[in-house]
């Protein structure tokens, strides 16, 4: 692991420990749990949509096997909402866009970054491309609520540019924690940015699509981004071929064409 990435991972871990009530570490490496009430996180929170959800998660008092506060998506979401690691994105965002869907989904759709509509609503894939993704999901015989949808970065890049490699790296810890909690069987990468992010490759989407890849125990399928399909409708046939590969492997009925 490179030193910058290691620093970010440690920073995220310490923040996580802090929200779990760890107040300090001793030279021997043991940890101390704060006895005071958890600090309120409501300041700095711009979206205002998830504070009560996170508070509910914290108030459940669930602990893991080490006696630490149990990690939940609500806790990660709250940390994301306060994250200031990417200066340019923080300066331009209306709110963070964490992810949406079934927290126990077998299938995760992994996109690039929030756009204008997503930044406004705080929900991924709600613009024109998002509506097309919904149609693709429904064509598979599923609903949006059956799957989980997230992006490589949680904040909108200005002018809808691609998220920079360092921004994706900054956000990777959040992504990894989301995926660890959701624990999907399948991940469908939408477009080149998430495909390269997850597969750690420089290959083009044209080379990556059409087969299932194996990454960290997930079956990963790469296909074109719905925004690309809006500009190039003829590519829809390739996406449908890719979805059929997923459907067959997932045991979903594939309609005869
Ligand atoms: Fe933080 Fe991710 Fe937003 Fe960057 S994109 S500021 S790492 S939440």
C-alpha cells in the first residue's frame, strides 16, 4: 500500500473509531472508550437527510466482537457527509451522494460520479442516464430497490469531468467499507472509470466487457455507462448482451428475443 493511501486509510479508521466512542490509544496499543456522550455530528452536515438515520444506528449500541461500535452504512454515510479530502469537489458540491438501494443486495451497480441532478437530490443515477439505468434494471426483471447503486466518488466533479485518480483514491476507503457492509455477489461497473477503478487496469471498456471477472470474491461485469448509451444508442445491444451474462449467472430468467 502506498504511503498516501495508507495515511488515508488510517485517517478513515481513526474517524471510524472516534464515531464508535474510542477516545485515545495508549502506548501499549490498548484503546480507551470515551465515557462522555457521543459528539453531535449535526454541524457541517449539508445534506441534512441522514443525520437521524446515523443517530439511530449509533443509538442501537450494537458492538462487534472487539466491543467496538458496529460499523453500519449509516455511520459511513455520516462520515462521507463530513468529508473534506478533495478540495475542488468540496468547494463545488451541494451535498454528498452516498449510495442508494438494498443494503443486502446481491448486485451492486457501480458508476462514475454524481452529476448535476444527483448533486441536487443527493441520490445516484436520477438524471436521464439514471432513468435509463432503471429501465435496464427492470429489463433484467428487477427493481431499483433490489440492487444497490453507488459511485467511485461521492461528490460531483465540476462540469461533470471525470473524477481524478487522486479523488478516486481519496474515496476508495469509503467505497471499500460500503462494499464490505453490503457484501454483494456481483458488481456491474458502468463505464470505463469504475471498471478501471475496481479492476485496477488500464484496459478499455471494449476489452473488459462481455465476460465476468473475479475481484475480491465478487463477480464483476463491465459494460458501457448509460450516459454513453444516450449518445450512442447502437451500443445498447452490447449492454443487453452483458446483462444477459449477469442474468444467466445470477439464475434470473432471460427473456427469449
Ligand atoms: Fe471525500 Fe469522497 Fe467527497 Fe472526496 S469525493 S471529498 S473523498 S466524500
